[in-house]
C-alpha cells in the first residue's frame, strides 16, 4: 500500500506577492495625487477664511461710503492693514478700492484669491476670481 502525503500550503508564491505589490503600486499612483490636491485645498481654506475678516470690513466701509469703494483700501476706513509678510500659507493680502487680493505661498502653488464687491440697493455681492478657481486643481 502506497501512502500519499499531502502537504499544506505554507505561504504565498512569488507570483502572488508580485501581483499584490503591483496592485498596491497602482492604487498608490492614483491616490497620491488626489491626496496632494486634497491637502492643498485644505491649506487654501486658511487663505479664504482670513480674507473673510477683510471682506466684512470692506462691506462696512462700502455701507458707510454709500456704495462707493474708492476709499475702501487696506489700513484706512476701518479696514485692517495689508499683509505683506508670509503668515502661514498666506504670502500677502492687499485691498485696493474694495477689491481684496490674497496670494498663497508655494504650499498652495502661489495661487491668488480675488474677490470684488458690487454694491446695489439690495446689498453687496461678491465676485470671486483668481488662479485658485481657474487653474487645476481648483482650490476655492
């Protein structure tokens, strides 16, 4: 009588391991750029939130000036002074005639966030522009 010995598999074969590594590599190649874009967008929210304080001050200035933005500049009429040195991911914030221009650092690809007020009888509306919304990926 011949005895047949069965051997249980002790581990993965080299081919199976190579397939798993290839799948992980493909997933990483897809996920890494998406993650980097996500972190840039998260960092750019600091720029947008910092601009909101200036936006409120410009709105008050516009209301006090009867909707004329000529004197709604940084450092006057209750509007905070411009930022000219890097603070976090903000490289600079400037306000001229009510138009707020914020520029991010290289952490957010030096993107700009520009908002322009328009005064009307119904209130103030803001128009957004800049490279934060026109370039890919959109950060604002």
